């Protein structure tokens, strides 16, 4: 019998973003890293991108993404650009007790609300996409080995 793979949902803004091709390639790199580490990664824009898949209705996107976030084992979210979709995905993850890893560039101002979600297990601030992937690999290695517990609220900066 084949072992069940850990399901990782890769969350990130798709609309109103700077350099969309570059950012989507970054999401795909996160998915590839996860796959190479034995995870089953879901990268939403590969199936429901608003530009490449205009025939997918908003209702279909909502139902698909809500289901896949809610049944994932881990959510990896880029929060460097504000996004209603990412915020909702993080809320579904938290509601279902799913661990979350947050990503954003060093020096970016990110809302404290998602950073304070109790199921956030790691907050990665990076200087380049390569740096982000290196840090993510370390966090995933650790998480796979010991199932990191959420950080206590007292260590979040105000």
C-alpha cells in the first residue's frame, strides 16, 4: 500500500500584484520544493488562474480552494501582497487547525492579523526567492520530523 503524502496548499495573491509571472513562478518553485520533499503540493493558479482559466467561475474557484485548503495538512502562504483570497484561505486553515507557514520579503509591512494566527508554525522573512526556498526547506524538514507546534502568542511582536 502506498503511503499517503502530506498535502501542502500553496497560497498567494494572483490579482493586483507586481511582476505576476515572476511571483507565480515563485509559487511553482515552492510547489516543486514540496513535491521533491515528498509532499503532494497544490498550487491554485495552475488550475484556476484568472488570466489562463477565465472559464472557471468565481463559485468554482471558491468551492475548489475552500475544499483543498480545508483538507490540506499544511498551508504555505505568501503574504507580501494584500489579498482577500489569501486572507480567506488562512482563515479556513486556522478554523480547521491546519499549520501555516507565512512568507514575505524582509522589510515589508505585513498585517499583524495573519501573523497572529495561532496555527502559524513559521514566519519566513526572505531577501530573495532562493533565500525563501532555502529557509522553507529547513522548516519543512523540521516540521516533517517533529510536527512543529504553533508558536505561543506571547512571542508575537505587537
